[in-house]
C-alpha cells in the first residue's frame, strides 16, 4: 500500500536532514509517495508568504506531513511558518517521543 505524505524540507539544514530521513524511510521499505511543498524562507522567496495555500491543502488532503526545521525571521511583518502551520491546522502539541537505552547514563530511568 502506498502512503502519500506531504514533505516540507524547510530551510537552513532542513533540506539536508529531510533528504536523509527520506532515504532511511525508503531503505526500510515503506512505500511513500512524497508530495513536496515549500514553507518558510523558500516559500517567502517563491510565493511571498511563509505557508502557501497549496502547502496547507496538501497537508489537509494527506493528513500527514514530515517537516524539516523552519527559520523564524526576526522583525515585524513576518509571521512564523511554524506558528502559521499550528494555527491553520489547529495543532496544539509538539510531542517528541523518547526512550531510554539500558546501560546508557540518563537523567531519567525507564522512560
């Protein structure tokens, strides 16, 4: 079964790390059709907005997205792409699953 996923490479180191993640997922044998979309600085340069409508439409249609880091520019007149995505998609949690590894010193045990 092919899964369709919105891929937002981001900016800065984003494109490099998202391509690495894509290669890892492909090596795992997961059949994904990537719908590449721009957000952040590349989107501002291309479309004049940090999150174009086609990016939001892709995420809503696919119901899943893989997003690289997005730079938040300092100054007035620019809305953070991260904040825009959260507000437009009603996202309220930034969940980062973690797991401790036995034998590796950690601040917390048995997570």
